[in-house]
DNA sequence: CCTGGAGTATGGTCTGACCATACCCGGCAC
DNA sequence: GTGCCGGGTATGGTCAGACCATACTCCAGG
C-alpha cells in the first residue's frame, strides 16, 4: 500500500490556493492579498490556519504584513528571498547539518563565477561600490568593521554579475557566516594580505580579465581560510 | 527618530528562544523540542503563537511535526533545506521576480562546478545512479518521464560533488523549474542530442576529465535551452 | 505469551473574543 | 474656506479554551 500521503493540513491547502491565485490572477509584487478574515471565509478554514499559511509565505519572503488600514496595510506581495535563505543557512549551520567547508566551497564557486561575469561585463561598476568598500576597509578599526566592509566589497561583485538569484544566495551565505568570518580575520591578525587580494580582484575585473579575476578570488579565499582550502 | 523597530511579534520571540536553545543546548538532528503546550507556558505566550513559530521552523526545514505519541511524535529537529529552497524559488518565479535566464545561469554554474568536482573524485559513482538514469531515459515514453530521469541524472552529479549545500540548491532549482524543463523537452521534440550529451558528461566524469566534463555540461545546457544561452 | 482495548500525550483545528495600529472622514474651531 | 482633531472602522496580533485525530503505552484477559 505504501504511500499513505496523510491528509493535507488546513494551512497547506491555503498555501496552495494562494499560490494558485498568484499564478492565475497574475499578481505582482506590490499587490495585496485579501484580509485574513476574508481569506478564511473564502477557503472555509479558521483564521488561525490562514495565519499559519501567511507566516509561511512571510518566511519565504513572498508577503509582508502590516497592521492598520490603507493601501499599505494587509498582506502585500514582496520579494525578498535573502532573509529566508539566511535563516535557512544559519539554522543549518547551528544544527551542524552543514559544515563550514561546504559553505566556503559554495562561496568560492559563486565568487569565481561572479567575478568572471563581472569582468566580462567590465564596463559598469557605476556605483563605485567596490572601491568605496576597499577604502573603508583600509580605515577599519576592528575585525567586525573590516568584515562589514569586506561583505560590501564581495556583495558588489555579486551584484555586478547581474544575476539576482546568485546575489541572493551570496547575501545569505555572507550573513550566515558573518561570525565565522570575523573570527577568521581575528585569527589572521594582519589584513594586509586580504587587502592586497582585493586590489588584485578589483583590477582584474575592471580590466576585463575574467580568468585573472577568478584566480584572484580563489587565492583570496585560500588566504582568508587557510584551514579549509 | 528614524528606526522605530516595532515591538517584535510573539512568535518571533519564540523563534529566537528556540534558536537560542538549539545553540546553547547543542541540540542535534533527531532531538525533540518540547510540546507546543509546554513551550507556550515556558515562554508565556499562547499556543497559537508557538504554532506560528513552529510553522516557520518547519518551512525552513529545521523541524518536522508528527502527531500522536512516542519517540517520533512532536516537533523533531531535522535538516531538509531542499523543500524551503524549492518553495522559495517556485514562488519567486511565479511572482516574476526572477527570470528563467537567471535560474538557468545559476544551474549552469552549479553543474559545471559539480561535474568538475565529481570528475576530480573520479573513482566513486558507487550507486551507478548516473548510468541507471541514462538507461531509464532511453526507455522514457513521455517528456514528463524523460525529465524525471534527467533530474535523477543531474542530481547524481550534484551528489557526487560531495557538497550537500550545493546539492540542496540544485535540487531546489530542478524542482522549481520542472514544468519549464518538460516544456523545453517537448519543444525540442527529439531527445537524441540530450542523451548524447549525457553520455559525454558521464564519460568525462568517470575518466576524471574535469575540464571536459565542465565543457560537456555547458554544451548540454545550450542544447536544452537554446533560447537562453 | 499474545492480543485487544482503554488511557493519554501529542499535534491539528476551530471559535470567539479582545487589543494595537493606522487610515478615513466628518465636524468643529478659527 | 481652511485646518485640525477625534471617533469610526478595517486590518493584523494575541489570547483562551475547547474539541478532534492520531498513535504510542500499558495492562487486563485469554
């Protein structure tokens, strides 16, 4: 007999219906969902079940709830995948179901790819975010501060890749491993090597040297996490 | 005054406490959380709020709830990040906040990397999962069936990379784009090119040819999604 | 020793109430 | 007429308590 496939829970039904409505009605970011009470009546479930479904959607970064009244109130469709990914990774690391090695390897894969893409596009770098982050790192007074600007530097590369999915994953990775990165910097003591790496990466990208950028990224991570690579 | 930082909601407090407990008590996968009623009393919130928090954790793939009694009942810590990632991607695609191009590009990045890693490890492929999937694809009678085994083939590569995070992301990607993949196969009509690609990828990996495996993967995706690459 | 049913702990769901927030709008003061 | 101010109201946030469904535990009886 095998697959029992237990009766779906009420909130799962709500989830399906809402998802279907998003697809069928062509709802976009910024549109509003019906109120909790209204949704409950339409789907013949209790408001509590509707709320559980909305909580799931909120966790997935698909809706954002605001109390009160007016155009901004209620459950509004949004799109912020980062927070969900971050929570996911942080908890997975907390549960030791992922090793830091796996996270760093993933980061290496993403950063090599992003740097290559960014170098191929070459031109843009309109915001000058990478340069600004590099300057801020020079002036950083603590490991925390240094890492903060380091994240900004690497996120600028991910943004320059032009792929929002990869950018979101990268953001989540960095957020989840922030503490670990700070410890790594403290352990390292001198950040001179890292800053020099950044200069090389930046130079390779702005000069359009994709292969050089990828190699520089690889060397950089090896310097930052010698215990892993 | 700027940052109001509205009062945290009750379930968010529960979330924090549970997360803290996981870290402090060193809880591992398989351990159980207190019952909903007990948690509600300990944290001085209603059971509804506890349930909303648990629903979030379940969404993130951190706990799994089972009714009834006994060792397997209650909220058990698990680790299945795939489902959360899948929902996230599926909804993001539904909301058009991600394009298929971004998803395919990400897939290309992951598959190239996985194939390279798998080739470097070379030896294993103990389960013969790749070969089995290839045989099943030969016998497939419909696009749906073909894609199902195609997913199995590519997941076998991701598994062979040895990185569970990347494997989880890959699983989510394939699940979220299943429908799109089926349509692509139907549009293509003849799967001969794809099957030949699979053979080349498999041969490169088993012979330890990392660069060849990566190139074969790139060619494969270009054949499958000519409109994008 | 085995078997079956009562007991019970757990999640799943519903109801109905009340609070907090924030817009909307009408009326009042100027 | 203009402006402010306060009630009305729709929305999410929270709670308490009840009942149902499920599945293990344990003990009585064969």
